[in-house]
C-alpha cells in the first residue's frame, strides 16, 4: 500500500481538509505518480458539494493532474520512472465496447463506463444494468493528493515545450473545449461564440482562435472584457446586451457554452446560422426549456459533449505546444483551495487556479 | 379578380364555415389552380385556433394542395393548362438569400422569410427587422378553397403513378419527415425511432422503411399498434412501457418526433446511440427541459427541422412513386372538416384526412 496525503471532503457542506490514506500498489500495467500540479475545475466544486447528486464520500477531488512517475508496474512500456505525465478525468475504461475500440473512451459503454480519476466509475455498481463493478471500487481519490496510481494507457506525456503547471488545465478544461470544437468542424474563417469566460471559456477562446476562427465571447462579467480581448476574442458581448444579440442574429457558425450550471440556450440559438449547433459542456443538469420554434425554423441543433478521449487529450497538448497556447493560471498552495473554490463559484478567477503540491507546507498550514 | 369559395375561421374559437372571396389575378409567372384535394394537417388546427399566437384572421387553412392548372401567366414555362400539380406550405420566397440560392427556400432568410400558402409570410412586416413586406400582403388564403394562385416555381408536378388524393399529404407531412430523414443520413441498416403515429408519423415509418431502416414506433395509442406494424414498423413501444425503453437504451441511430405539441424528449435521448440525434418536427413551441447530463454523456444532439425545400418535395413525390408509398388517407367533404379537426386533435385518424373539393356539395351542406 502507498501512503498518501490528500485534501478531502467528508460530506456536502464540508471544507476540504488534510486526509491520510493508502493507495493500492500498482498492478503490472499501472504507474505511480508523485503529483506536482493539479488544476481546480468547477466540477470539483460540484462534486464536493454533491451538486450532481452522485458524490461518494470521502471525496478527494482533482482531475487535472501533472505528476512525475515514481514507480512502474512490470509490464509498463509507455512511460519510464522520472517522466512527467498528465492525467485527466479518466484513469481507466472497459476497453472492449465500441466507443473504446474506436478510441472514444470518454463515451465508454461498458457496464460502469469509464473509471473517473475521483468519485469512482461513471456508472457505479448500483446503477449498472448488469450490477457489475468491473473496476472493483466504487470510489477513487483524485489529484488533490500526493500520489496517484493509474493505468499507463491513461497518462499523457507532456510535450517538452509546455510548462508543467500550464499543462494541468489542458487535461480537463483544454480537452473538454478542444473536443467539441474539433468534432463540430470549427475551422479557419468560422465565427465562433464562447459563452462563459472561466477556466473552460478562456481556453475555448484561445483554441478556437488558433484554429483560425473569429471568436465572440458572451459573459455576465463586464470586468472580464479586457482580459477576453487580450486573449484573442474579437468581440465581447454582455448577456444583458439585447441590441448586440439582435445584431448578431444568424451570424455564428458554432457556439460553445461553458457555463457550469443550468442556463438558457435560447438566446444563443438565435445567433446561429442555419443548420448549426450550440454545444453545452459545462452544465451537466436539466437546462432551461428550449423553444423548438426557433430551432426548427433554421434547422438548428443543440448538443452536449463530455471531456475528450485520450487521443484528443494528447492532441490538445500538442496543439497547444505547437501554437504556444497556455492557460492563464494562478498557482496556489493546497491549503488555499477552499478560498479558491469560493472565487471559482463567483467567477472571480482569471482564469484557472492550479495547486502546486507541497505537502510539508500543507501539514504545517 | 378570381372569385373563390373557401372555408374560413374568423376568430380563434370559430368553426370553419363557407367564405366567398377574391384572389388576385395571376402575375406573369404565376398560375391559377382549381383545387382538387387538400390534406388536413395538424398545423391547420394550431393556426385556426391561434395556438402559435401568430394567426391572421380571416384564416383559410390548407397547405397540402393538389389542383389542376386552369390558367397561366404569360411568362409561365414550367406547367401547362390541364396539368395536375401540388402546392405545399410555401407559395414564394425571397429567392436571393443564401438559403434560397442553395435551394433551401424553407429556410429563407429574406426579410419576411418564405410566403406561406396561408397565414401570410413567415415573418410578417411587423416582425421583420427591416420593416419590409416584400410580398405585399400580410395574409394569404390556403387550399381549403376552390382556387389557388401561386408562382410556377412553387408547384410540384405529380408523378404519373401517384394517385392525386394520396399525393396531397406528401406535400407537407411527406416532405416534413423526408427532409430530416435525409438530412441526418438515415440509410439501410439504421435503427430509426418514430415518435407519434399520426399523419406525419405514419409517413415517417413508410419512408424510413423504404430507405432500408428498421423502424420502432413510439405511441400513446395502444390501439394503433396493429396499424403501425401493418405499415412496416418492426416494433411498437407504448410511451408508458418503461421496460421497453430500458431495453432499447443506446440502440437507435435516429429518432424523429412528430408529436404536434410540447413533449419530453429526455426518454428518447437515452435510446440514441452515441453521437446521434433526435429531431422534433411537430412541436413548434417551448419543449420540456432537457437534461444535459444525458446529452453530454454520449455526445448526443437534439434538433429541429421545418418542412422541406421545393427540390426535396419533388424528391419525396418521386421517392414515393418509385417505392409505391402512399399515405393512408380518408377522403372527406369540405363540410366534414370541423369533425375531422376533432378527430385529429384526439389522434383518432389513420392516418390523414384529405378533403375532396366539391363546392356544389359545400354550398348545399
């Protein structure tokens, strides 16, 4: 067993606090990481507070993990001790379903779907149609911790030109925005809308711009206007600005909504060109009702998208290295994470907190 | 002016009744039809009762019109006097926008969008951003009438092998279901779901089956099961049958919902395979809220689609002639239309009423 320190919530109202636990020894195709950095994702907050109703406590969040390989199982061939690698939202999948065979592990259709880096399999045993638990555990502990044990197939090598800390947010926020931009064919000359200017939104702006698109940002935060223009947006529209919405009606090729809770997509549907799509990636919950009149009248679509595959995660890291894209991050200590959660909930961060792991500090703090 | 008899509603609670009015003389590219048949579409009821809030009274409905050309303007080249032709939901469009230039008049982006066969332009002058009325009229009178005047570019020749009466429902119900089946790539081997077993739904079953798909019908009407199987469905699922829904989870390639009012698409989203779409064509109004958790977890989409283009209307008539598909119709007299409306609202018709025009009867009735 591997002695590990983490930051944990024991119940929905809990503050994260220090936690000592043991991880299983690596199986022969697994590796052990010493965690160096871990991004703070809004879904960490949803999960800690049980806002999706599926949290398994104790909950150690964290799925934007960069770490150094400290040990490897006997059959590991893809990484070596000393390598710095990334781990995103998944640490395993069924590997036999059609989605897995097609390299889309993030849509794994196995009895428990993929194994999340924290909070256990996406379909827990109790909800699996077969009543199976192929992973043997209903809870997993994430990257707000000193070590992680993960299958070699679910780690991503960090390209040499990417700073380690800046790579962390790409492992969830990056691939979650890259995957739909690519899937819906965003390309040079497109007009792209990005709704929400947080960790995901600001990366969506940078990625879409690097793909050659002209980007319009929609936000409720007027004070983020300059920052959005600085990172490449052509235009920033406040969600209250009716005149701007009217002027943009029917002008946009693709809209990515990164808003992390229930919201109304109807105003955005009006901005799409004919036969185009708005995709929501942040709000994993019931949304405001859609008016099918607006949708049908121009053959429009709404869709959802969930993180991205391992191949896409590798792609987005390479894409960012090639285009010199890094997220705008603020480094914090693990004992600053409760304050960081409050800032994220208020939307008051530009644009991603990344925890720099230092457990001596944590134990003293 | 052309003296015309029609059936009209003067206000939302009105019964349709006889109405004498005059149509404009045909312009040089327009033709005059003597109406032979007109299908009864659920949207005729929505419109007569002002259920979409946009009805212009007096309202003479009818947009599944088959008629014989009685006169032609000087510049008409596409039809001759004596031809039997069809007219669907549109009698004109702007002809200059991108959609029109690409042959998708049903998504016309002109200041008033397309000119509807009844109830005037889709975007009336008062709502047009430019304040224009390019068609010069805010109301039009449909095919529940003795004559129709229409641009030669918006009539469809009826293929010789199609019975005239059976051709009528193809002009709206037919193309409204054909267009999305084609747009979303339904093909041999696909599993297609059709929600609602009325005028649209039963044609969707026949069309999808002729495209080589296996069709599952979802209905609230257990008594329609045999009829649905008769016309080619492989399976009929009652909307209350939870076990059947569970068994079909993740099995369907494309779902077309023809339900003509607000309904809940969430149970159908669960039936889609990864990265597939449910399209609603009947309910032009706010729908039940969608749970984006279900949508994002398998990269699914919901979309809308509005009737079809003139080219697609020609296609569906040819497709039906080639595959020997005809709608299941009941012929009625125009003075039976109020009773027919009640049956359609209850879903008690298998599957389309078609009015056989005989104005001597109507005046005596």
